[in-house]
C-alpha cells in the first residue's frame, strides 16, 4: 500500500514570498491533516479535513495560511506571505475515518526555510 | 483541555540498557494514546497504541500501558539497540480524532 506522499521535500524562500505544499493521502482515507512541526517541538495540528470539508482549523493562522482539499483527495497548503517564524516541517497525515481509534499515517514532510 | 507532557531529553543509553520515557496526559473524556517514532530523516511512524484503560500496546520490543489512575502512558523497552536511536513522541487522540503531541524525546543509543 502506498503511503502519504508530499511535495516538495524541501523549500527555501524569502520572507513575504508565497509557497504551496501538496499532499496525496493514502487511497480511501477520508480524513486528512496538516501539521506544523517547529524544530524541537511536537507536531501542531493546523487543519483537519473530513472528505473535502473542514473539521477543525482553529490553529490555522488564517491571515496568511490557507488549505483546500478539492474532490476529497489531494490537498494543498499555502502560505502567503511567509514570515521567518513559518520555518518548520509541514507534515501531512491521513486516517481512514475521523474517530479516536484511527491511526494517522504521516508523510515524509516538507521542510520550509524562510530567509 | 487536552495536552501531553513528555520527559525532556536528550536521553543517551548504552546498548542493551533499559529504557523508560515518561508520558502523562490531560484529557477530557476517554482518549486513545499513542507512541510515534521519528527516525533520522524520516516521517513519523506509529510505534504502538492503546485505546482504553489498562490496555498494553506493544511493538518491536517496546511496551506502554494506559494508566487512567495516573494519567500516564510510559514507554519502556528492556534492551535497546543502536537502531532504536530516534525521536519518540507521545500523543493522544480525542473525540473527532484530533491529535495532541508531546514535544518529543530524543534517544541516542551508543554501542
């Protein structure tokens, strides 16, 4: 079974530029998550989708971050404009359903450096 | 609210030593508890999980028991190997599958 795919793996941009990340979840997984992992910290949930609807985006900085999941499959996360403090690894994960018992499967992440 | 507190690292052990990484949680309701591992240069992988009180999760020689009375889920392994060197994250899942992660504990095992 193919895992969660993410691209790009690495991205370096200057502050105030825009950037987008792409995620393809495991086939058949209804729930998709985007996390931000700052160096030395645990992942922090940014947004959770159930199919193509948003379940939780309470920690998404909506003034600069946006995410969509068209057709309930792939998802993109965008930052516009980027700030220095956005430097982090952005992780995408998926699970079969949105229940407390379900395991989340993580992609390799995109490492963003903002200069 | 929901949160996870892990023992701070880094932890350095000799091969074949006993490992304990402490994890305590605060949660409303009855969460599921997880340990994830992140090997150098790789993404997070599920190591083990427990879904109700007194359950024991186990995998690859690692174990953790869901202790509701002490709100803990400590990770243990009787004899660590160099290949166990990684960062270990404790996490809980609340209603709706919202995950809360600890800050991670870095483990280095030396030969």
